[in-house]
C-alpha cells in the first residue's frame, strides 16, 4: 500500500489517502477542504505493481494552493518517489506531461493497462470557469518505474 508521495522538482510531498468511486462512477478526489492532501485511487494498481497507479491532488482549494499547484511545471526526466507500507520506496521517471480538456479526458491512456509499473499524477488546470466553479482542463503527468 502506498503511504506518501514526493515530487521534489515542484516541492510536492503528501501522505496518500485512499480514493474510490463516487455514486456517478467518477473517481473521488481528496477532500477539497484539505488542498495539500493527495490521494491514491485504490482501484488502480499500487505504485510499483504492473499497471498505472493513479494519484490525484488539487491545484487549489480554500483559496490557497493545493498539493499539485505546480504540477504543470513538472518536466520530462523529473523523479517521483512513493513510500510504501513495507518501508520501501518506488522511484519513477516522468516521460510525458500533458494538458487536456476535461471533456476529452484520455481515459485509456491514464487508466489502461501497461506492461510495466507506471504512475499517473492528475490535477485540474487551464482556464477557471467561475460560473461552474471548476477548471476546464486536467494536467496529467505520466511516469514509469526506474529500472
């Protein structure tokens, strides 16, 4: 089980809470009242197992920056570390950073099977729609396990 995540290049470090699905079958997000809290989607593989582990965090909340406020600044080659309950850490290297409209979210690329351990970091981004109180895009970071 993953306990924490660290993205040193953007100064993002957080414990991980478990996230499931909402009633409408969308993935839960960490509590908006705790914008510095990241969460691991428990229906994705644990970080270090084959497949894409999915970690979500807020860009902001409660009128303050969130844990993934600077996620859009992550670059190819940056490292991501995840600490596990067994006391070990798993290290990943970023190979892609993308910004996509929420209405064209690449579900297969994010959640689809991979032949190696990978991780996806997800937050909101792009233009803020004040009328609907949400961002129009997602920032997606793709990383693969160091071998």
